[in-house]
C-alpha cells in the first residue's frame, strides 16, 4: 500500500474540512487523512471486483436462459431452471471476486 503524497494529504484535508487551503496539516490529522486515502483505494478495488463479479453473474444467467429457450424450453420452464441454479452461480462468481482480494 503506497503512502499518499504531501499534496494528496493536503488536498484531502482541505476537502474534508480539517484545514483551510494553505494551512499546514497537523501531524495527528495527517496520519488520519493518509489512512483514509489508503482505505479509499482499497474500497475502490473491492467495488471494482464486486462489479465485475455481478456482471459475470448476469451474463451467465441471461445466457443460460437464452440457451434454454432456444433449445425449446418454455419461458416459464427456463425461468425455473435459471432460478434454481442462480444461487450456485452467484456463489461461484462471488468466490472468484473475493479470491482476487483488494489491490
């Protein structure tokens, strides 16, 4: 995890309302702002992984439904099959996202 630069800390402290522009960042505030910036990067990475796994889930479920209806199953039967396998597909995609972990 990289340490935020002085300018990043300064800018974040101003945006968070801890200091006014041009003021020095007190050491106690500097540490808290630096930690907040590092956590924000981790949260963004986790959000990206979750979005990717959700997209994979939707793609798999919709493709399965389309394949079943093209194979001759009624819309209702295809929907029931997809509903039955959806929890397994969701867990499989969530597991893949969590295995990557934050970067």
